[in-house]
C-alpha cells in the first residue's frame, strides 16, 4: 500500500515532523468508489482523500427536530472480523469536521487497544460530516442549507439500525469516540443500555455546556459573516474561504491550550511561525470543507443532551447506563473541561474518571503529542476492554 | 450627587441584581465638559456617561511604531490630595474597552485599599480608549483608521510625561490596573524602576501570550467581517453593529469561565436566558463603542511586551524592576492564565503571587462576584501598600 501525506495532498505543502506526526497526517492512497450523492462536488469528501469507505442505505429517515433525510446513507468502514458469538464488535464515532479516516490511521493497530486482530471494529461517519449523507452531497431541494437539522440522538438511532440490521449485532464490546464522537458514545450508552457493554467518551460530554455551545455558535457566525456564504447558497466551498479561515482562527485560540501555543509546539509539526501554522495547518484543514456540512454538525453539537432521554433529567439518563464507562477528558481541554466531564462521570453508575495528560488542549485528540498521548489512550482502553462486565 | 444606572442610560434597560452589581453599573450623573475632539460624534464617549474627567494636553506625540498623534490629550481624573512630600500618589491604568469610570465607582472608597482620604489617586484613560485621543475623536486625515498604532510603552511614556510635568511627582506609591491596565502596570515598573515603589498587575501579563493575541485578532476579524466597517470608514458605530455583536459573542465565550456560564451566574445580574444576557448585557456593552477605537486598543494589546525594554529579553526587563510587586491573576482566567502570570512573577525580584479566587474568569474584573471579589483585591492591595519599600 503506497502511503502519501494527507495534508500534502490537500494543501500541496510538505509537512515535516516526527513519525507520530507523519502518521497523524498520513492517508492511505486508495480510491475508485463513488461518492454518496452527486449534486455539489467537493473533492475533499472523496474516496481518494478519506477512503476506502462503504455506504449503508438506511432509507428515508425522519429526524427528531422535524424533516426527513431522503435515502440516508451512512459511510462506514470496518477492520477485523465479527466472531461467531457476535460479541467482539467495537463502534467508533466521529468528531466535528472529522471522518473515520483519522481514527483508522492513528487509533487502531495490531497489539494496541483497538486491535483488528481481536475485535470487529466498525467506524461510522456521523450524518452531515461530508461522507455520510450531508448538506453538500444531498441533491435537490432538501440539500445544502435546507438539509434537516440532525441531533446526536438521530445519529445514534441510525447507527443502531445499521448495526443491528446489517450484522445482527446485539451487543457492543465498546463504544468510543472523541469530542462529538464522545457525545455519540454517551448517547449510545444511555439509549441502549443493554447493548453497550463498555463506553469511553474521550474529551466530550453527554450534555454540551453553555460555553461550549457559545463557542460553536461563533463558528457559525464566522461562516455566515462571509457574504459569499449567502445563507448557504454558494456554488463552491472555495467561495466561502474567508468565512472558513475565520473559523480556523477561532479554533486556534480555543482548540489549543494557551501553554501549547506559548511553547510554540507547532514548531515540532514543521511550522516556522504562528502565521505559518495558522495558514498552512489550521486554514489548510478547514478551507477544503463544506460550510453547510459544518453548519449542520455545529447545530448538532450545540444541542447534544443525553438528558433528553429522561425528560431533561441528565442524572436520570446517565443513571440508566449499564456499561462500564471510562470518562476520559484531556487535562488542558477548555472546551470539554475535566470538571465538566468529572461531574457527568459522578452521575454514571459503573464509571471511572481517567484523565489524559496533555499540554495540547482539546485538539490533543489529533495526537500531536504522538506516542505519549496514544499510550495513555491505549492503556485506559485496554484496561476497560479487559474489565469483566 | 444623583446616581443613575450606567447600563440603563446606555441601553434603555433597567438592570436588577444585588447592591454590588448595581454599584458595578452605577455612574455619577455629571456633565458639562467638552469632549477632546469634535469630528465623529459618539455620545457614549462623553462626560455624561464617563465623566467627570479632565484633559491634559501632551502636544504632538510620536509613537514607537511610526506616526505622530497630533495634540495628544489624556483624559484623566483624580481623587484625594497629593501630600507635600508628593509620595502618596497612586496611578490606575485602564483596560481594553474600558474607561476610568469603572474603577472610580468600584475599586475606590473610603476605608478601602484605594482610599482617597489617604492617597492621591490618578486615573488615566489609555490612548485610543475613546476619552483620551482616539481614532474616532481625532479630526482630519490622521483620525479613524489612520490614527497611529499605539503601544503600551507609548501610553506609559505619555502618562509619565503628564505625571512628572503636571504635578512634579517623582515617585508612585502604587501602579495598579486590570488586564491591559496590568500590562501598563508592568511596563511602568520595568521602564521607570526608580519611580514605581509598588505595582499590582491584576489579570494581565507583561508580555501578551500567543493565545491571548490570537484571541484579540479574532475580535479584529469580527469587526472587519462586517461590510459596514469598510476598512474603518463608517459614519457611525451603529453601522457596524453586526461586527460589534460578533465581538461581544466572542467575549462571552472567552471572557467568562465555562463553569460561570454553566451555573448561569448571569441570572444574578437579572437576565432570564443566555440569549437575554448576550443581547442585553454583552451586546449592550459593545455596540455603543467605536470600532476603530477598539481596533487601535486591540493592536496595542496584541503587542504588549515589556521585554522590548531589554532587546526582547523578558527576564532581563523584569529583572530591572525595583518595586514590590503583587502579581494578581484571577483563578479561572483563560486569557491571562495563572500559569502565565506565575511565570512572570518568578522573573520579578521583589514579588509575590496573589491569586484572586473567582469563578467568573477574566471578566471577574467587572466585579460580578461583588464583595467576595473586591474584598480579596482590597486585602492584597492594603498589604502591598503597607509594605515598606
């Protein structure tokens, strides 16, 4: 399998840095599968960049806040084999702006916690992330800005339908994900308590906090502030580049910790100045993306609330969880602070708080600490997977 | 003296809340003094709202980054009397978007640390804050967007000129300020080590950190993103209201701590929802302001660096300080984190770290904790003022 640099392919820029960094930005070079839909073409969301992935047809899917996604398709990939007992499946959920590719490349591996030799690992792209049915790839009047608002709970219902129908799986050995992936993980554990045996929400909460939601809304406003966004009626994401760069600037401030920026840790990723890092890393990450897709995911993020399962009572909803849960915040995360994660952990019966130490802040999820980060993740996940339930 | 509600006068909205909150937003009703300049009229920057204040004429003033402010005037006010030895003067410096009014109303008082019965208290508005010479009140070609870039060091040089010329003061018993006022405090202590006997930078650093500067740049981009900003060529701040509201939204996310927002502490200020708080507190605070003035102050903030006094060597510059210094970060401040303040304190010879405990984050400076906050400030400042130097 030929490997090329993911970032380089997106941006035309070569990235230096250590092996773990290279790994972080390495994508397998594969292609040939057609994209889910056809209307507005954005080459970023393609098999060439994020594949290989398959599509599972859910069919028409009504979402909780009104509206129906026509011909909902979930983009997914699997690693390993489902055993006869069908009890070795692990589900991985994706974060805001992300796809399954990053986890495939960086969180999975032989001998690691998420080991395809031992587990049947299912990675499903959340609705609206650009690979599964999303505003930009949905044709007709129900696409782009008019794509229905989706909730975390809609995602989890669709994923549940897929996993139970397609493979007949009745239990998940583990559900895990970071950030919005953690929000899906929480929803899975509380919504399907008998099915989820273990759960590991990393750097994410069951209920989005007011500050976190307010941050997410500033991202929306950044995109909207670009006149070319035009209420979502643009012909190319490139037109909305100014808005996407504004979003990227906000992520720089809030995504990384003050100390990480102060110590200029971006130098280890191969950047020569904060401006260079902003332009060629942060901007480069966001400007290929579709603004309507991001708008859709941000709407979902702002409203994540497992408490809805119990009429708004978060304690009651988390109290229903039967899974063994490791709550894994990142020590310097300002978007999903340890205190918020710890508060939810205390409400969860069979749970432990496992803080991941990192200087990087929320975006430590991108593995910029390399081995030091992944070793902690693996250590906790191995212990969790070995725990009897 | 008739008292009216400052916020109410600005916004037409009555604010409820406890006495300390009322105090926070109370302005003395005075007027009659003309504003510094005349070109673009903004009633917010007036004697009626922020007075009484006087103007000191510095004359033409060349700034470090090039350009000359014509007829620089500093708006100031004093409380108490200068003694014969001229050794009881305290200087208070202002923060971003702020004027001296807030400190006059909330940080000073008989029997408190900053006691006008004991000290001659001088409050000087920083250049570009809307009362002193600023983009919006400077007539002609050198005003508005073309007003010179100003550095913290320019402010401190101008303040020094004023204080030494006008009163013949050769020593300051204390220099104190919050946020950008702290940045001026640091500059004073390092630039004029023989003159400054004590210094108390509250919630601010000697050198703006990369994250803090990046945040400040997102505020610039928020204003610029409004087409009506038009590169600073607007005829009224009201035209740029959308940009100013975007700025206010960013301050909500970064200014308050996640926990303060989660606990809905804004309810105690009389707001019924986060949207109500955003519109009628945060937006109401920023939309009367002048975008070019804010742009000017933000430029200054982004570049604060006492290290420039020693060729970029911060340790060397702070090592020059002779004042007794209490470094006073706010425990939950994410813009000027305790760690950053503590690092500078360690570089300062005769200094101590005095953390102010507050749930509010950086904007705890606005005294939303009431007595619990001001008592801590007073306790530390009294001890500092009583320390022999």
